[in-house]
C-alpha cells in the first residue's frame, strides 16, 4: 500500500519528542511537562511511548494489508521482533557509571525496544489471524481483565490489591518474583511483564486507525478519526475515575486516553500533510523514515557521553552542559532544555543527511 506521509511525520514527531525528553542537560532541572508523572496522572511526556506503540499498530495494518499468513511472513515477524529485543538488551548492557557494562546478575532484561518487539510480534500475529470483531473483543477482554486483576484479585500473600507502587500491586509483584534483580528499579519496572499485556491493546488501537486510513473518501476518513479520538478519550477519562491513568502500570484508562490523543494527532497530521499538503512539518518525515535507528543511536550516544571522561574525570555530557549552557544561561531549567534542543536538532540534521543519501536503517 502507498505510504501515507502523515504517518511518517507523526512517527518522526514522536521519535523527536523521545530524543528531546531523554536528553536534558540536568535531570534535576527539567520543566514539569518534560517529565513523566510521578505515579498516577498524565503529562505530555507520558504520551510519547504509547504514541509510538500506536504507530506500530498503524504500520502493521498498512504493511500487512491483504497479506495471508505463511511461514515466510511469520519468520520475518519473529526476526524483526528478536532484533528489536536484542537492540534493547544491548542498550541495557551499557550503564552510565563504572564499570560501564552490566553483569548478567543485574542486567535489565526488559525496556522500550524490548516492549516494542514483543508487542509487534503478538499484534502482528493477531492481525493476520483474527477478524476486526475478534480484535475488538480481545481488546475489551484484556482491558477489563487487567482492571479486575489489579483492582480486585487478592495477592498470594493475602493482601488486597491496590494501584499504589508498593507493596500490594500485582504488576510489581509479578515483576519482582519473575525478574528479580533484572528490573529498572529494585521494586518495579515501567516496561515490566504484566503491563506489557495491555500495551498490546494500544497497538491494536493503532490497527483500527490504520484500517480507517485505507478509506478513499477523505471527508469520511476525517469524520471517523474524529469519532474514534473522542470515543477513546471519553471512555478513558471515565475509566480513570476507578482505574487511574498510570503509564508505569499501563492501566486500561491510560490505554484509551493515549489512544484518543494519538488518534487526534493522526487527524491533525493527516489534514496538514495529506489534504492541505503543508510543507513546514516535513522535517519530521526525515526522522520518521529512520525512526528506530535515530532512537537507538541517540540512546547509545547519550550513554557514551556519560561514560567517556575528558577533563579531570568529568564526562563529556557534564563538560558540554556546564561549559556551553549552564554557565551562559542563568535559568537552570532553560539551560537544560536548550541542551536537549541542541541534541534534538543534531539528530534532525543527521536524519536529513541520511534521507538525502537514501540511507535507511531497517530492523
């Protein structure tokens, strides 16, 4: 199927936002919207990862349109999933302090790319083998069951479950039991085992929007995007009243609310790019065409900047930030943001160069 420019722009916008929030000059001086919610709640930063998962769903719908299941297709899906998981594991292997490399006993197993790989694999298989009605039923069952498990079913220790971080939280309980020392934090992992299951629904929501994008009548397409976005948002915020929006737990309300915002972004970008053919957002296309490559490279180089020392034990990151930003700009939050914007602009420029040279990193 022909590429839809707005999706490349949306993907690029999302990866650009990832780069921006992941590379502040100083983590202790960051504007609140550029940080995740401390636990319950939603900030603009909390939208970024579910947006990418949502876009994966759109891409599955467009890429596997009219594709029949076969061993070859399954092999390609599995290979791509394993590559994504391996790249994420490689990034986790590097830590930002001596001795630089994680030992197996403390290596974090899960992460952003690992979750993308797992969700891509499961969702692709579901899409190739299930009808739209079946996918909708699966989505509802996952979201409702997840809510019941986290909010109703007592833990093995007899405690009633809660949505707090510790100690009686099902998602964290399972992660600690199964992953042990291989977590992001001692007591939880934001990309843990149980919370990956509702993430599949975020991807399935993207598939439903991908199906809408195949409609040739653009007025009908925009109308359906509007209906989907408002419906997701309404259901999500209603659900929030008894199952709080929470990114770390990837709650059912979080799935619906973020799917609603993602659908709204698709609507806006589709209108700007594919209908009005506005050119000023096209710079995100360059990032979108090399999304995984730019994300991986930015994460890897960021870690290297923390690892390599150049001046009396000072690492590259600290040297650049303290000498070219913090010492010049009096506002610490603004200095931190300017550093992040510089990093972002450098990757946009790199994306442009790669695009012009027709270099595209595929996983």
